[in-house]
């Protein structure tokens, strides 16, 4: 099961799980990143980090280190 | 009217939902900015009229949730709970939500519904949502949520009357606010609360009993839900270590009962939001490709996005660096003209000198920053309002992450190359407190435009001309800028690893939809920032300018038989004007030299001159004599003063940094010639200014925080004296050590 940072622009998936139970995970969940949500990577910043993706009606950006905690199954 | 109670409404909402636009539209021009002790966020307050009743409207900082992780985030919760000192509990909370992103925006609303204050939902940007094919059944949504929902278009001022009506209806149909701070009032029953699973609710009820009734229920929930959050830290401080253990046990029990923290909150709230909005929202089957999608294909593109970003930054930089110059020159010329005009009309003496050389100069030194501040804020407001700022942060994040900051620090740092004052004001776009502080503290290390005349003078006089390689002046100038560009990120990294160490803050950046910037909002931000600078930093800058003026002015007399210096100089000045009028050029030149010599004598015996002599042992290792030391001391309030001070001490007459900057050949200016002729007092054969001394002085100016304005702005932005003092001390130490190293190394190699 790949994590969000391994996806290339244009790839879509569904969130399976988030690792950990700290403040980071809480913030991600508040922004709507939790199990079952559809996610699509839109672009990578010039140095390959951070990642821009679409989630529901919003466009969000996360750093690779944080995106690695979001596990996704590709669709 | 006097007996009528003041009603309070608090405005909350996610970032980029048009909250500021709504606040401005509701409260008009009468606003004031306030801040609470111990936090860096500002809250704006305004007045609005709803149904014949005046409301105080509080604009709380934009946030995605009411799960406080820092004192800054706690403000919103404390205000709504009525726990903020000196602030009465609001009668109503207005929650603004983006119709195009309803579910995520309602997350914050569901939290607000648990705070025990009635809520009105303002459904903003319905037009944008409609353009994307999203239709919302407002009436049904209102029924399902159990609170009034009012569709509005804040930027077009549509729907505001209905919103005002809803606010007053909700606030006035209820009994006036009770004095009690207990949140278990009747009002909670009126609004829909997210139904949390039974094990969770009973765990909260039990914990609340254990903690005591004066902890509001909402905070008990936060205590359990926010792992390592601010509520946890604060309650452990207040109630003791036992709380830590109790919370741990509750969390463990909840995990066993299938409600793991923190996932239980997002699952429950989003689950409830889905239920509530089901049947209220109609979406197109196929996602409409929006303008934002198309624009982002270019603007966040690896190559094109970066190129456009660099071009934009060049434009911003060019604007604050060069466009502001003529205006700044106009201000300084206007100030000089005013001084000349007044000098002719006022009686000569210390009072007039204080007024003109002390205060008017000081006012000029404050006002001269305005063009740069206004121009930078015009750009920032446009970039932010149209949605580009988030893309800029996205593009630059990796680069800035290497020094422990985020992409949002880029623009403040870049602006600081023109001037640290607007740069520091621009750090407000950084939400993370520690990142913002680190950026503020290193911004003054960037070589600002006020350092340029110093570099030009010293390079022109001592490092160029016959005997020097043609590329040397350019290289030295580049090196001076490089010092800041290299040291600022290193210092930021050091700060983030030591004093400002924190968990790496989550970098969840929302990329808002692009939209046309609102001219009204842009103008407002420009004026707000300019006014805030004048009001809060102006007095401090003025005061420091007057102090240095006085230290250079007193003592005025040289002996019992001589009139004071200023009187003698004024008399000579009259003679000089006389000679000039008669066309006696040679005699006039001689007189002018006498005036310069006497002025130099006066300033050398002034308090500042004496201080210069006193510190000579300290600056000698830098290769400076006491005159350079004195000039450096005099430029602590504003570094550009150094040119004028050097001009006075070296008897070269009045010198203006603009003259040095615009001079065709700097080495030929009177000041440069005098400096080349300067010799040590105790060794008249040895010139004071060698290449090492010139370099050491330049490095000192590159690194030292000789700018009262910067310190005043740091004080204003951090609400504490600690950080300006820290900045001043670390930069002065760094400057001293840097200058020492440069001189000693240079001297060793015989320069």
C-alpha cells in the first residue's frame, strides 16, 4: 500500500489509514484527510516537495514527510 | 440608551472564506485592532447596527478548527467561552463558511455549536459555488443544522441585511447574557450538537465530574481530544500532574471502546456533517474544470511556475527598491525645505535646533519608511487576496525548509533586502508562531537599502580606482549582500534548533480558488499597515533620534569667555552668506572651512564624542579610531546617519547619503578625500583608513542592527521587549566579532 508521497501527479487513490495519533494526524483529519476519502495528486513543487493534491472540494499542500503518513490505495 | 446592554457578536471562519471582507462590510470604517496579553495574533473589533441594536463585532483569527495547540489558537475559544479577561461573552457567533467547500467549513461550525453560544451561519461565495454547478438548499440546511443559515456574497455586499436581521433575531430573542460563566445554560439546548458515541460522552461526563464544574465542558472535550494540545498543557498547570494521568486513562479506555483519539472527532463530526448536508447539496456528476485548475497548471508548474514566481518577486523587489526612491527623496527634500523655511522665521538657539535638527529630522526618519511599506503591502494584499500567496509558499517551501522555516517566510525575507521594516510587518502571513518569530529575528540581517550608501562610500574611497582590479568593487559589494543572504538562513536554523525549538509545525497549506483582488481590501490593508507603523513605531523612532541629537548637541559651550558653539557657528554662517552675496569666493571658501572645523570641534567634545573616546579601546581591535567609533555610535538609531556624522567629524561639512549614492566618482567627494587624509592621533604618519579598516567597518554595518525603526517594529509585532533586545544584542555581538575577524585577518596579511 503506497503512501501519499509516493504518488505521481495525476494519480488518484482512496485514503486507507493515517499513521500515529498526534497533533499532526489531528490537523490532517480536521482538514478532511481520513479513511475513505478520495485524493488526487495535482503537482509537485520545483524541488519535488511539497505535494499539491485535491481532496473533496479543496486543494491542499503537504510536505513529503507528512504525506508519508497518509496511506493510500490506488484507484 | 445608557441602560441598554451592549451586545457582542464574534466572527469565526476558515482562512480564505472572505471573513475579513465580511467583517469590513458589516462594521464599516470604525474598527480598532487589539491584542490580548501573551499572544501575537490580533483581533479586530468594529461596531455594527442590527435591528436598532448596536453590536460589537469581534473578528477572531481565521482557523480550521477550535482545537487549540498554542496560546494564539486559544484566543478564539476563550473569547467565545467568555473566559478572555476583560471581554464579555458574545451573544452570538457568526460562522462564515465557503459554499464551495461546505463540508470542510462546517467542521469548525460543529465545534462552535458546542460552545454554548447561539450560532448564525453565513454561507458565503454562493455565486462561485453556483458557477461550479454546486446548488445548496439553504432552508433545508438551516433546518438540519438547527441554526439560521443566510446565503451571502460578502464581496458584493449581497445578503448582508438578511444576515444582520438573523444576528439580531438570534441574539435578542434570548434573555440578556447572564453574568454566570457556566456553560450549561439553557441556550445549549437550542442548537444542534454533534452526537458523539456514547462511550465518549460518558467518559467526558465522568472526567468533568473529577475535574470540577468550573472547567467548561468544551475544554474537557478538548483536553481529551487534543493530544499534547494547549488545553492539556494549561489544565495540567492549573490542576496539577494528576490530570495527565487521568487523561491518559480516559484515552486508553476510549481506544478500547472503539473511539480512538483523535480519530473519533473527525469521524464523528464529518459523519454528522454528511448526514446533515445529505439532500441539501447538489453536485454536478462530473467535476467542472475551473479556472483555478487551468491557472494552476501553469502557476504551480515546475518550470513555468518558478519562472513566473521569480519574475513577480523581481517586480516586488524592484518596486520597493526603486519605485519608492523618488517618493522617499521627495519626503526628505520636503523636510529640508520646511526646515530651511522655519529656520529663517524662528529665533536661533537650542530650542529651534531641537525642533528642526532633532524633531523634524526624527519625523522625517519615520515618514520616509511609508512609501516602502505601502508599496510592499499593496503587493502582498493583491497576492494574498487573489490566492497567489499560497502558491508562492508552495513553490519556495523546500528551499526555506532547509533553514527550518516554511515557504511563507520567503517574501518577508526578500522584502528585507529593501528594508527590514516592511519585511517584518509582512511576517504576519506566517501562522506558526515560532516560524514567524525566527523570520522576524533574522530579517534585519539582510542587507537593506540604508546600508548601501555606507558600502558605496567605503568601496568608492578605499577599494577602487588605480591599483585595484576593475572587478573588485563589484565583488566586495556582492560579498556584503552575500553576508546577509548566508547568515540569515543559518541564524534562522540555529534559532529553530535552540531557542525556538518546536515540533515541526504541520505544513497543511490550502490553495484557495483564484479570484480578482478587491481594490477596497487592498487599499485598506495598505492604509492599516502604514497607520499601524506610524502610530506604534513612530514615537519610539522619534525619541531615539532626539536622544542622539541631544548627545551630539550638548555641551554647547567651550569656556567662560567664549559664547556657545552654536552661537559662534550661526554668526560665522551669517558672515559666510554675506561673503557669498558679495561674490568673494576665496574668502567664502575659507570661512566655510572654518565653520566645518569649528563644527567638528564642537561635536568631538559633545557627549557622544566623549563616549566615542571612551570606547576607543573597544573599537581599536577593529581597526577603528575614536572618530569611527563615535560615528558608529551615532548611527545606532538609523544607520544612514553615519554618512552625515562622518561628514561632521571629518570637517567635510554637511553630507547627505543621497549625494554619496548619486556621486559620479565617490572618491572625489569631500568626505572621501578627508577620510583618506585621516591619521591616527597617536601616530600621525599612519593613515586611519586602510583596506582592512574599510572592510571591517562595512562588515560591522552589514551585521549590526543599527535601526531603531526595526527594533520598534519587532517590539510592536512580538508585543514584548525581550525580542528587540535579543535582536539588538545578538546582531551587535555578531557585528563586532565579524568586524574583528575581518580586520585582524586583513591586518595580518598587511592590508
